[in-house]
C-alpha cells in the first residue's frame, strides 16, 4: 500500500472503513468542485486520483474489501445467498442421511458420521485457503457445523447415549473455533449462545437437578450471558468486529432472563413469594436496560444501547399493561403509550445533542 | 492452519474417541444375562423421513395396579425416599402452601428400579382387573366419555398391551441399588428423569406427594 504509516489498517473492518472514507472523500471533492468551492489543478486532481486508486487497489488485494457501493451490494447479496445456501445444504445432508440411516450397519453409520464431520472440516480448510474459492468459506463453515451436529447427535442415537450438558459445551467450543478461524459472525452468535446455555445447564446440573430444566431457572442464563458480555470487553486485535456481537448477544440473554423472571417468579432460585421475586426483577429490568442505554451511548457501543432501548420499552409497556389495560379505555391506553414514546424520543434527542456538544 | 481450526479438529477427535472408547468398553465387557422385552415395553416410534427404527421405553407410571381414577399418580416412594433423592419434602401435603411449594420443584435424574413381572404377568393382571372394573363403574362422575373409553380399553387389554415394567424403587447410587436388587432378569435399573407431583386427593382420599417418571433415559 502506498505511504503505509501508523494509520494503515490492520484488520478487514479497518480496511473497509478506510475504503469507505476514500469513496466519501472522492464524492465530496467532486461535489465541491462542481459547486465552485474548490479548484484543484489538473495535476493535483490526477495525483490525488492516482493515490486513491492505488490505496483502494491495495486494500482490495490485501483485505478483500468492497471498494465501491455496487460491490457492497453484491457482497450483501452473496452473504444472504451463502447463509441460505449453507442452511439448505446442511438440511439436505441431514435429511439424506436420515433417509438411508436404517439401511446401514452400525460400523457404516459410525463411518458416515466420522466422514461427515472430518470431511466437512477438511473441505472448509481447503476452501478457505484457495483464493478463488474463498467466497464459499461462510457456507462451508455452516456445512462443517451441520456435519459436527450430525456426528454428535448421530452417535448419541446409535449408541443410546444419555444427553449431557457437556454436549452443549462441545457445540460452543466447536462453533467458536470455526467463528474465530474463519471470521464467521453467525457461528460466533451460535457459539456464544451455546456457551451461555452450557453455563446455565452446568449450574443447574451441580445442584442435582436435571440439566435440561435449566430454562426453568433463568438465573443461570444471567450468569452465562454476563460471561459472554465480559468476553465482549476483551479487545480483539484482528477480529475487531466480534466484540459488538458478543456484547449484544450476552446482554440480550441477560435481559431476556430478567424479563422472564419479572413475569414468572416461580422460576427463581430465590426462595421468596413469586410476587416479590417478580417485583424485584421488574425493578432490575428497568435499572439494567437504562444502564445499558447509558453505557452504550457514552462508550459508543451501539448494539448495547439498542438492546437497552428495546428492553426498556418492553419493560415500560408491560408495566403500562399491568397498571391500566384492564380498566382504562383502550384509546386512552394507546394515547399514553404514544405520548411516552414521544417523551422518550425527546429525551434521547437531548442526550444526543449533549453527546455531540461534548 | 489457524490455531482455532486445530481446536475444531481436536474437539471432533476427542469427542469421537471418548464416545467410541466408552461404547467399546461397554459392549465388549462381561455381558449379563439377557432380558426379554416386547412392544409392551419398547414402543416403535413411527418416522416418515427416517429409515432407522427408533424405540422408546414404555413403563407403568404407577406401581401395578395402576389407578384408573383421576389421581395424578399413586405413591411408590414415600417422603423419606423422595428426600433421599434430593427433593424437598419439608412442607406437609395438607398445608395450604403445598401446591405452590411442590409445583416449584424441578425434576431430578435418578436411577429407577423396575420390576419386570414377566412370569406371573397374566395372573397379576387377572387379579387386578375385577377391582379396576369396579372402580371404573364408579368413575362416571370424574371422567368424561372419551377418558372412560380409553380407560375401559386399558383395563380390558392390560394383559396384551400394558407395560410389564413396574417401578418399585429409586436411588442415586446405582451400585447400592444393584446390591439390593441383584436379580438382573427380574429388576431393571434405568436412569430416569423424575419429578414430584402434588395430588390434592379429591378422588384418592387425601392430599399426598407422589413421584412421576417424566422420561426414561437411554443407557
């Protein structure tokens, strides 16, 4: 890359941001020149154009970034097609294996399962290393995850194995390994969710309760989700697009668990009257979502602020329903909800203005 | 290769190795005497897309004779036994707090001892049927027509269709249970998910806390 200094991008997302800035700069220069606000000499214009061209070419070569808006649109289309294709191929493999399963001997069944998981992993490695096939990597990663799921579930069915919480942990480790190796955000979300669920299941398992009943004690998911949020606070040197996803998923799990407990007090480990438990978690939901909004806005964590706003509104609407739905005329109820939304908009606007000023 | 890819390969290898070694040890170890079961105890699960045969355990939910009335479950473990399994039975069944207290308790994984009454099954059913029919005749007030039809069928065809696996005991220590029930052809000890249920006793003569088998696990 020409003039590669301290500001040179180190990751793909940094490179994409640089490419976007260059495109915006080119558009603005063009507009300013047309409006007569700027007059570069033809030599300066050509020099700047050549410099931008070299930088964009270098970014495209080194980081495979999109250097035009059309390329971006095509990339988005490829991502959607890759996701749908991966899901469809995974379902196809799974259903085909089910269809022929009963015709195979036990040895053949084990061989199919092992070939499926190891073969799909090798295929993923092959695809990710070949420059021309690299666009298939997200799809191959999903197929590898499907192959692993088939392997795990197939062995459990063939040998009548008892389901254990460590199975969830295996799913988490495998999905996260693929996500980190191949920058796969969907598998990152899947892996983080499985990790949080396995924490919840292990906590319940330690108390002697059947681990699949973990969903009946949502507090375990608060612990699991919080651990995912903590993982999202760890700086990711080369995968800097991952922490927002980890913070978002972790916070979502924490707030869903608190929301569940605010309506279903019987599901708490706290040995108190369900009404008292529900009231406590309703207050906690307001505090946690408001804190998420504040932290998200001050630190620039948009995903945290977004999840916070969503759950703050859900908590507010639920309280409104509890207080007024049964006795208030419905037009008045919705009027109050609408006015509250406007008040919140006004508050956010003021907050935004203060953040801009500071 | 990326280090995370190596982790993925390691997870697949370790998992398959652990499962296959465990299965090998289990299958090639000393085999005990066989137990003869049929479709009364093992239900074939119909599947459209799956060509493999899947069978599920069918067990008597209550110790024989099963109650033909609307009670949730008959008691085959008392409060002391339930406490030893980890359930909290500190609230008396007649207490007003009891329904909520027992309703909040989660299921636990335990070992259940099933009595496989294969030799004298027909005699046991024949001895039970007259009393069951008598109770069926009195059930009009508590059961609707559909439930009564099902119950009638259950009583009439108990010998041919009822599972002979009758739960008689449960515990957390497999070896201790096997020591107590050494006859492997008569007593099957299977891991199961069980829960407590509170029975208000409207139709069974008084409130009680009973155990219910939610799932017999593969083993």
